[in-house]
C-alpha cells in the first residue's frame, strides 16, 4: 500500500467515526475513539489510534487525559504541541460550557449541575483552590470564580477577599468550594475554622454563606450544610453578635 492509499484509508476511518458520532452521539464511540478524533483536530492527516491508546494507558481514563497538562501530554510519543493544544482546548470549552450553563439558574434546583461543574473544574487539580459561587436574593447564580490558591487556611484566606467581589456583584448569598488533592473528603479542623470565620464575616455585611463543598475525586461533594455544620456556625454567630 503506497502513501496515498494509506492516507485515503485513514481518512475513511476517521469519517466513519465522525458519522457514528453524528448518528449516535458520544455513546457510539469508545474513549479511545473520542481521543483519536480529538488528536486529528491537531493533525488531521495522521492516523492517531496508537497515540490515543497510549494516552489512555498513561493517564488511565478519558478524564485523566483531558485534565493532564500539555507538557504531560507531549511526553507521549507521537503527541506534539498541536495535539495537546486540541485536547487542552476542548477541556477549556467543556469547563466554560458547564459554568455558563449555571448562570441565572437557582442554586437549590440546580445543585446537581453545580456539583458536575465543580467536580469537572476541581477534581484533578494538584493544588488546593477556593472557588466561590455568587447568588442573588432568590439564590439564582450570578457568577463563579477562584479567589484563592495554595494552602487554604483561616490565616491565608482573608474575609475581604470574599466580601469585596461579593458586594461588587450585589450578591446576597454565597456557596464556597475547595478541593482536597489527597482524595479525602473529610473536612479538617482548619476547614471548619475557615468556614466558621467566613460565615461570621459575611454575616456582618448581610451576606449568607449557604454551604461549603469539598471536592475530592469524582464522588459527590462533601456538604457542610448537609452535615449540619452551617447551622452550627449560624447558632454560634448569633451568640457572638448578641
């Protein structure tokens, strides 16, 4: 088989994958085939089956590949800057889509979508980050952003870093979330102390802290509210403000 025949065969294979996606959606493709199509966005005339399988073997899952840094992706033989760009770009698109899908939706009614977004955005980060979700008076979602990164503790996350952007967005309530790269969802004593301090500080400017969520892997987030801790802090704050 000469080079031209080989390229024609590869083009036919890729077209069959595209046709299958158009007919059946993602359910019609394996993880390796999804990666193969993503890689061909960077190198459209190249057969990428070997590289797709190598990525899965190296990073374990499709999610692991998508969360990998471009420098990590390029350590796989045959995966160059254009390929890693395509993968990194589609990951960014997915994250922005999940974030924008939440805007103007009520937090309580959309808590599952909020969890999906937070898990997608935070589960594989190697450093701790603190994200805040801003809500209006009816608890509709205004915006979300990361406000702190690194070691998160009551002596490193200052209430003003939360209050200033909340007031600028006219937020009436907040939900905060942070990740545990260790994979352990259990809140530490410092997590509790930080949440209590932030709850008190926000109360002084009439902003409610509805929940603090801990993201660890792909499991549903640990919720301070569901475990009664937010109500506990609310009672303590009432006593302090008397």
